[in-house]
């Protein structure tokens, strides 16, 4: 899995590409916690190039959210496929995370 | 055995993508629909991730064998590892309202399969049996 990172309109955008599973989720964790370690105020994880996420990937996002909540940071998720959205709904995480329709939606909020 | 296949992978997470591909194709061959295929792929991935993490403890010299078999009544998967014996009672998902990292994999497995049972007759390692009944039998 490749991960790219760039700042867009003052928000750090993390874009993983590929499947997020037990093998690749440590890299995503490192990217997210690298930002939260610097107390990034706004983080967007763009899933538009991700077709699969397992429970380890979800755990990584929950961990990131919990850390950001401790200092008032904002974590947004965007670009999810319907399959990935369904996983979040089933896990009751769709109400916990700020899930945006697309990148312009996430940047505009 | 008709309509069956076996894949053996090292207990290494980098092979999970191979397993997902095979699971997807076997589910497709069995006649499961799109939403159903995604569910069983996710569940088999989670079950094998558990084998790698908890039974094999990341020892990639160990192996995981996954057997697929389907018929008119069900889609069946058996996952066998050569790792440490797992206590079935110790495997519980977290309360979905208790938001914290971890504890979701078991929920995904039970969502996809009607029968989730460890074969306690297996003396060394673990054998997990998963059965998804056809839609008309669920």
C-alpha cells in the first residue's frame, strides 16, 4: 500500500492506495499517529483509492480519532466506496466519524 | 471432492491479499451475489488474520490451510493452522456501542457465516469451520 500526504487548504490529507489490511495498516497507523503526535488540527483520510479495509484498519482510524479528541483535533474521512461505508454502518462507526462525500465536501466544511 | 479447493499460505499477513482473491473467486463460482461475496471475503480475511496474530503469533514458518467447498445448500470454509490452541470462549467481539480499537473481526465473521465453530477434536493447532447457508435457507 502506498500512502501520500499533502497539505490542502490548511488540512493534512493522507491518501492510502490499495487494500488496508493487517499487513498494510501499520503504515497507515504510522502516518496518522505521526500527524497526531504533532497535534495536527485537521486531518483528512482520503479513501478514494482504497477498495478494502479490515478490522485492523478500522482500529487504526479509531485510535487516531481518540488521540485527536484528546486535544480537540478534527479527523474527517472521505472517498469511501459503498462497501467500506457499509462496514462503518455495521460497526456503528458511521455516527462516530465525520464522513464526507468527497474531498471538496471535506475541505469545505 | 467436487466443487472444492484448498490454498495453503504461510502465516504471514502479506499473503492475505492472495487469500482474499481466492476466496472471492470461490464465492463467485459458488453463485453468491456481490454483497455476499464481499461479506465472506471479509470474514475469511478476519479469521485468517486472527490465526496469524493469535495462534501463529507472527511465526511465518507456520502455515494456514483454507479449504473451500460449496453445494446447493451452503458455502463452506475450513481454516486450519498449526499454531497455538485457541480457546473459543476467549474469542469475543466488543460491544459495538463501546467504541475502541479492536474487537470487530468476530462480528464480521458472524455476519457472513451462519455457523462458526472450532473443531475441538483437532489435537494440534486450530480448525475453524464456517458455513454460510444459501439465501433461501438463511
